[in-house]
């Protein structure tokens, strides 16, 4: 039975309908999924918030409007998924309405919702994110997304606060914490990173035999938090490579250069 039939059958259990929404990958079902954004059961609304961003690209206005409504849902898991969808899964959308919806959740009683909203707002470098991040990092215990939000903002005033939370992370989280430390450093992202990348490009860059170059991994982790910093990083690496045409060609053909160009680098 398709989703439309399940949705129109009053005997369909909410869990079954939610599961159908989660498994939907057909963009033609988008109108049906949108109609379920106002379903009575939070399981279904949560599934809608999770699946809507995956069904269309670019996102129609109706998708964004539905997600905006769901950020105010009475149930925290629905708000959490809606804030994640808008804040992280729709990086190319930056409207006053979207920012205001995220800002409205900065004091949400659900920590996961609050952190998703904070990170999404920080990635758009909205000024309302800075005091919220500073307040969060002033506490003894912090969430990883609060550290990541600091990195996304990259404000030097947050550097000391980030430095105060370097210990106690799981191994998988350490690179992102270190990335936030670099991004907030008032002296820049680090000469070691710039020199390491420059040396990698001298040895072929993306065409090098090493499939997992260390410094490129550091850069990718950092740029996943703050893609706009690709401009500064690409410029610094280029300055190291002046006079080495083959290394410059490797740089200009790299993902770093592509990201930087998308943010205005010439």
C-alpha cells in the first residue's frame, strides 16, 4: 500500500504511517508528505521533519514553510528534527524567517533542539548566535554542537572558552573540537596547517598516492564547520606556493579551491 493510501485510511497505525514516511524516497510523494506535517500523531510529524529535506533539491517553499512550522511543535523530537533540517540540511537557504525560527529555539528546554538551532544559526553567522555560544561555553559541561557552533562563528572572543573544554571527549569527537579551536584562534588557523597543505600540494595534492593525507583531513574537518574559511585557507596556501606552477595547478584544481571560489575567492 502506498503512502497516500495509508494516510487516507483512518485505521492505519501512526507507527506504520511514520515508518512509510521514513522509507519514502520518491519526490512524487512530496505533496502527500507535506500534508502529513499537520498529522495528529507526533511520530508522523517527526518522520515528516526528518524526510522532507531529502525529497527535493532545491527545496520548494512549501517544504521550508512546513519545517518552519514544525520548529514550534509541542514535541521536542519533532522540533529537534525540524531544526536539524533547516539549520544543517538546508545550508543554501538563508532567509530572515529561517534565522528567526532558529533563534526562537535558542532557549528551548530540549538540549538537542537548542543545539541544532544554535549550530544552524552559527553557520549563518547570525549575530544572535555569539552571546548564546558564549553563555553555553561558560558552563562546566558543554555539548559538542556548542563547541562546533563556536567554530562555525570563528569569533576570537570564544577561543579561550573553547580551550577550556579540550578534555574528556571521545576519540571520534576530538578532531572537531580541535577544528573549533583553530577556527577561533585570533592568530589564524595555524601555520602548521597551511605549511602541511602547501607541502601536500607540492607532492601532487589530490593526485598524490597518499589516500588520506593528514593535513587535508584536518582542513576538511575545519571547513565542515565553517566553509567560508576556505577563502582564507586557500589564499594562505597559495602564498606558500608562489613560483611553483605545478603545485599551484594542484591547488587550483582541488576541492579547497572550489569551496573558496564558491565563497568569492578569485
